[in-house]
C-alpha cells in the first residue's frame, strides 16, 4: 500500500496508509516510539485486505515517517494527531486498536468521539503510564532532574535510551483517564500478557473497572510479553476484531 501524508492544523506532517473496505474502519494506534510498520500493524492490514475491510495505520508526530522530533511530542499532541487524521480521511464508524501507549490514546479518542466508535481492542494498554509507571517509580533526584533540565534519557530494553521530557510528564498528568469512570459504552476487549514486564497486566483489570461499558472483557495470556506479537497472540487479536465485526450494526 502506498504511503500518503496529511498536514494537521498545527503543522505536523503525518504519514499514513489507508485501505478502503466495508464495515467500520479499523484504525491501529501504535505504541511509544513504535511505527506503523510493526508486526501488529501489518498483521491487521493483511487481515483487512483478506476480508475487504477498511483499515488505517499511521505514524504520530516524531514517529516513523512522520515529521518532527520525538522529544517534542506529548500524549495530548499524539491524541490530537489521531483525532484529526481519522476525522479527515475516514467516514462512519471506527474500530480502534491501541497497543501500549496507543491503548491510552484510543481511550482519549473514544471518550471524545462517543457513538462514532463501534469498539475498542487494547493490546497491553498503558493508560496513564507517564504518571503511574514513570513518575511514581522515580526517586526524588530523578524527578528534580527532569523538572530542572526539562529532559532526561531513560534506558530502554528496545534500543537507545528514550528522551523523556518535562512536557511529556506534565501533559500526561492532564490526560490521565484512570482517576474517574470512563464514559465509554461500546464493546471493549483488553488483551494483556501476564509476562509483560513493561506494563503490569493488572492495569487492564483496573481499566476494565473504569470503563462504563458492560460489554467489556479482559483476556489474559499467561506467557504473553508486552509485544503480544506471536502468531497465537495475533490470532487472538484477529478473533476479537472478527467478533466485534460480526456484532456490528450500521
């Protein structure tokens, strides 16, 4: 599929791939420092092609083929990227698939769009991670350093250290979704590996408690890690999407 580009009102040039098809458009929301060519994004595209489904994958500001510096990004900016792109290049209902940080962004989008969202699938969803998995676990020296310097490098198991900024932390605090009930009423499926060392699987249980939808299910995979990208785990993702698609009514 050919990559297209969309310029947001704020000047971000976002790379995306859009496939036409039937049913609600499946939109993949990637994780922190990931891009739209990852295993899960491409597996969903293959499924969408096989079944003639509408599909959209993209890169946030500072990710992949999109413009900008990653360090200038925040949760709110990336959520705005997703909102502006989907409102411009898609029509009708949406099925949102959010991986890790993308799980947080899908919740912000779903809360804003309401009935336009036909369903949510979270994969190791990481809502509020800047506050609860970063800030809460840092010692006072680290907290002071980021507040004074504006940025610190944080080691990563996936490559070079991440530049974590004061702006990311402060914006993340404003975007938190686990402090009150989430007025989301569409079907929700949360997939999480119990061997995830980055985002504890208990986060998905807590998220399920906050989502108001009565049609919310959590699927725990005992040997699943944070990526949830094995053939068996990808099959679970496709199964969740197919179940939602079968129950969909325009």
